[in-house]
C-alpha cells in the first residue's frame, strides 16, 4: 500500500477501504507520510467527500491510534455534551452543576479552542486557582464522589486529529462535513459516555451558517454514532446573537453565577437551551417527559442546589470560591466603550464573527496557541433579536484594557443587521436523533 495510490483514489472519486484509512492515520502519526501528502488527501476529501462508512473508518482509526478513557469502576450513566462552538457559549458551565445536583454524572474532558469561539477551559481558568489538569487518582475519586468535573483532555486523546486539524486549518479544508464529523466524534468517542448531546450551532457566529449544512452535519454524526452504538442526539440552536448577555472569560463566569443563583429568567435563550439539552441527555438513558425534567431543573435552581454544586465543583478543582460568592472580586478591565446604534430599524442578527474577531484582537481569545488571554475583555449585550432600535441606542458595551481604535468601533457598529419588521428568532431550531 502507498499513500500516492490512496490520494489518487480519492482524487478520482473512488471509495477508500478500512485498510487504506488505517494506513493513512498510522502514517501521519509515525511521520512516514509527509504533511504535503496529508494535505493533498485532505483536499481530495474536501472536494470529493467521504461516505458514512469511510467517515466511520476514519473516526475509528483516529480513536484506535490514541488514548481511550473508559472510566472503569463507574457504574452509573455518564452524560456528556459537545458544542460545535459559538459566541458567549457557557452552556457546559451551567449544565454540569444542574445535572450533578439532579444526581447525574457529568464528566467532561475538553480541548482548548482556537479562533472565534471561546474555550470552556479558559473561562474556568479566569477563576483564580482553578486547575484543569488533574491526576488519574483525582479523576477517579471525583467521578465517584462529586460526579462532575470539567478538565483538560490528555494530549494523547485523538492524537491524529490534532495533526489533521492543524493542516486543515492552513490548507483551506476545515469546512468539510465528513472531516468535521470525524474530528468531533473521534474526540467524543475516545471517552466512555452513555448519553451525548451535540449542540450544533447555526448562524452568523457558527461554523454552520445555514440550517441545511447544520442538518447535514447532524445526519452524518448520527450515522457515525449509530455505527459506534452510542446514544447521541443533535440539537441545532441559533447562533445569530451572543448566547446570554455576556461574552468574554470572566464575564461569562459572572453570568453563570447569576444564572445559577436563580436569575435564569433573565436569559431566555440560555434557559431554553439548558432545558432542552438536559432533557435530551436524560431521555437517552431513561423514559421521561419534558415537563417533568423542566420542573426538576427549576427546582434545583430555585432551591440553590445547582449553585451549591457549582461552589463544590470550583472548590474541588482548586478555584477560590470567594470569587464565586462575591463577583466584585473579579478583575475588571480599564475601559468601557459603549457602542451606540447609528441606524434605526429592527435588529435581525449580529455579525458575530466580526464581534468575536474584535474581542480576540483585544485579548479575549487566542489567535495562536501561545497567545495569553486577557480574562477581563468582553462584551455586555443590551439588545435582542426583534428589538426596535433607534439611532443613538446603546447596543452593547465593550470591556477592554486597550482603547478601541476607530476601525474597530466602526466594525462593531456595523455588526448589527437591521430589518424594517420585527422578527423574533427561535432559539432551538431542531432536535434530530
Ligand atoms: N470542531 C472540531 O472539533 N473539529 C472540527 O473540524 C470543527 C469543529
């Protein structure tokens, strides 16, 4: 077997078999296949696709050539959730304490994200002392006792995906459904989980900008999940406005605290999403009604159990809980820049990638792996989709330690899309299983 024949086959729109895909993944790990050959094959896949069987073989080869975490010794069901990435997405940080306080195990191992979407690990690290790297001993103990952690996954999980993703990123082949599906699922299925919900974000602040592409990704991921005999549900949720009200690392932690303290009614989109994800996660392992689950969620929020669980979780991972008890302790950025509307009409969507790009330039995210994050940088949103906007209205406030320049201010003002009729956005667009 040789890699040139495999590239030729895909170039000529032929199907690859399991042995060829295994050969490819082993070759990129032992470096017998050069980066330029991997890039050619990725481009051939980008152009000519992979069918579900090929995508399954690719996912399986990545998993089998990396580390697998089986959470041995844990008898109860393990729930897990993945988001394809959005702006202001703090769902896992709210979901975990709710599920754990309802008695379910939520054991999440995350990777770090790059680009326009924020990373859960970075948000958590904005709490002084919080540790995302933990020993095997700690993982075992916490899985059994608290039943809830969010930690960094080992470098050896889905090792081949890291090489593939880095090359896709620089050779214009990120945006391919089978490559995205195998990338996501190889990481998710390198751990035991008994129920998985994948939140596929759709809209201006997401990889999937339209519903047809989001559906196609869900269909592929569900076919692959079935082949692995995993219980997976996909939720397509709208990403045309920042999720919740705040974007940025410590600002999102502050929002999570506010939500868990019982002010969840202030965050319609987040609350709706939490209710649906919790329900679908539980439905994969037991027969329940949506209204019953919703009531249980409301109960753990209203009684303060979810907030107490968040405190325990932060404490258990070394975080200073005095910050959670008193949010005024969090550092605050030097500048507050109000972005005012310079047009009028009804708000129809936000150009979220422009907003995220500006926040990243100001230090909220990483452009390169080595970049250092400024946890205090972010945005506080004042408007909702469908709102009537008059010239001069406050749209949102930017918090930063560098002053915004005029082109950044213009880009932010222009990031609002107006229409002449008020159209409300539906947040949960579809549930597919
Ligand atoms: N998220 C991933 O993990 N991989 C992709 O390819 C795209 C989004």
